[in-house]
C-alpha cells in the first residue's frame, strides 16, 4: 500500500524530500543543543529517499508512464547503466552497495551519538565505520572482477516523477499552447505519435543519437585494473582507515600535520598511480578512457578539495581564515545570515570527523 501511494504521488514526495533536504543543508547545526535530533532528521530523509528510489525503480506503472510519455526520453547515464547492471546481476553487490550507502547516510549521526559517551568511544566508532566501509569496498572490487569503484555504488533516480505528472499520461486534457499534438487518422481512428515543437527538435534528435559507449555492454564501461592500478585502488580504499587511526593517535594535538600529510599523501599517490597505469594499459592512454571513467576521475579530483577543511590544514590555515570572514560578515546587515551559515559549517568541521568525509 505504501509503495502504491509513493508511485501515485511520486511528484509530491520528491518535492517534499527536496524541501526537507534543503532545510537541513541551510541550517546544519544552528541549534547546537539539538544537533543529534537535526542530524537524525537528515539521516532519516536520506534513508527514506533511498527506499523511495527502490520503489520507483521497481514500479511497472511508472516505467510504463515514462515509456508512453510525450516528454523526450533521455538515455540512461553511464553510471546508472553500470551500477544497475551489477545490482541486477549480483545480489551480493546490491546488498554490499546498499550497506555502504546506508553507513554513509548515518555515519555522522553515529559519530555524534558516540561523542556524547566520550572522545575514546567517538574515535572507536569512527575507525569501526571506516573499516567496515573499506572491507565492503574491497568486496565490491572483487565482485566486479577488479573494476574501479564508483560513488555512489547504487543507481541514482533517473525518472522525474514530477515531470511525468505534468505530461499527457497523467493529465490527458488539451496540451498547453505551443505543444505539438498527435494526429488521428480519419479512416482507422488510430492516432500517430506526437512530434516535438520546433523549439525542441534539436533536443529530441540528440536524445535519439547513440554513441559507441551507448551500445557497449555495461561491464565494459570500466576497464579492469591489474598490477599497479589494482594496488592504487586498494590504497585509495584503505586511505580513510589509515587517516582515521592517525587522527585518533594525535587527537590531543589537533594542529599536528602528521595525520593530514599521511592521509593526503596516500590519496595523491593512489591518484598518480592510477593515472600512470591507465596511460599504459588503456589503448590511447587517458584519451581512451570511457566517459564513466573520466567522470569518476574528475569526481575524485574535486573530492581532494575537502582536504582543505580537514585536520591540521583546517586548524592552522582554513579555520582561522573562515573565522575572520564570518566575523566580518556578521557585522553586515544582510550578509550576517551568510556569516551565520558559515559558522554553522565551521562548527561541524571543528567537532566531527565525518562532516568532511568523501568516501
């Protein structure tokens, strides 16, 4: 019954999810005394959205509506093609990927709860969670026959239910002005499919074009890694565990550069080893990578920017700089709100390890 309700009201549910999620992003820790309740709400929304994604993906009614809709049908993203292939083919992959995603959605909540029982318990929970995630990723590496990991490991929501509700499938009344309509043949009574209006012809045609990667088997969207490439991926997976252990070791000296340099060096070394291996093992080098591989490398490169709000770099450089900015903004009549939001995020970066985690 709940699944039917979500399917029939998918557009409204999606809007509610977005509104609640935006609220938690805007005010991450404004009420510090109830931060555990605020993070519980955020984690609950994330888990509920994950459940909704599974309901929408399995819904035949929504899939048929998307197929019959007059809206242009977009090709599935390479990420979704790849992850959907493995979640369908391997139940073990689906379960492990789901476990990783659920931990990522709740890890900050676990850390907040553990911190209330003391610093030692907090770091114990952090290391346990990072170890479990690393073991799961190593298992995914094996299940995918030594292919690099993707983030997120599960397919993302492809169908926009709100857009479908606005289409003629859910609202068969007369189309809005400017939209093309179908033509009914006078003798047979059959109706020809509608064509897009002149302003959407290019978008319509591009949605029908197939590239070489569109016809590739999903498993071939990522090259298998061996030798140095495999070692680099293992190093990338284990880096958070090593960094968390080092942070616990130097918990009493937050300005020590040892954990930061160790964690950053491991991630940078893994990236350089991966690039060198791809240049030699993939035909055409880095130019021969698939779009999915290029997207993942780009995502990992941007993720390295989070080292600016971690450990000693934040304590010695970024933190004092941001405090100065927020202090100046608080004295401004309009920009004071921005300064308050910045202080809220600083509160998270000051006190919680998982607030800047990316893996």
